[in-house]
């Protein structure tokens, strides 16, 4: 059965790469993201370069593809090898870019993925000032799920100093409007 699993995953990856149908791509990526949930598949998914596939898909214009790709990464990054790979592949920036998605599932997965990717070495990147500012905004969201997750991020992954700095910055900036000169 193990050999069958690798062959099946390979067929999914190949289908994703060769199909022109957006619906088929979405279906295949949803399947790959679901397989990413099972640690038995981690080695196969690494072998088939599915982490790169997910990372590359984060920049697509199709919101559904991005949702499934970030969901897949979120599932995979609990594994230390996968986490290290994502960090070394400069995966944090495209994940941070997912925070501006209008799709709440994408945003939830991006926040969770940043939590899972936070290590002493990556903390500076995963809790950069713009991210902390974003989490402050999310913590005020009408969505209970998003506000709770953002609050956990702020409390468990950020220092009080980072949160204060982001709060102060938010108070004193008016985007696109120059401040009056003395």
C-alpha cells in the first residue's frame, strides 16, 4: 500500500501541473492539502516537492488556490523538517502576504502557519512590526475566530514591547496623508 500512496500523490502533482482547468487545479490542490494533514505523507510530499508547489501557489491570482496552498503549508509545517524547509525557502514573506487576503480561511491559515513557523531564529521575521500591527487589527475583527487567533498570536508570540510599538505606530500614522509640518 505504501508504494501506492507515493504513486497516487505523484499522479495528483502531475495532474496539477498539466491541467489547464482552474476547477481541476483547485480540486487537486485541495486533495494535496488534505494529504498534508497526515504525517505518513510528509516524506512523500517532500520527495514530490509539494512544499514548493504550495509556496509557488501563494502568489497566484486564484483565491481558492491560495487558500488550499496556505492550508497545505499550515498542515505541513508542524513537522520540523518541513518547517526548516519553508523557512530556508524564504516562505515567510509570501505567507505574510496572505494576511491581506479577503478570504478569512486564507488569513486564518496564514496566522496559524506563522505561529507554527516561529522559532528563536525566525521570530524576528514572523513577528515583524507590520505583522504585529496586522494582528492588532485582526484582534478587533468582528469575526470571533480571527480575533481570538490574533489575540493568541499577540499574547504568545509577541513581546509586550512589540505590541506597544505596533500600537503606537498605528496611532501616529495616516496612510497616504503627509503629517503637518511644524
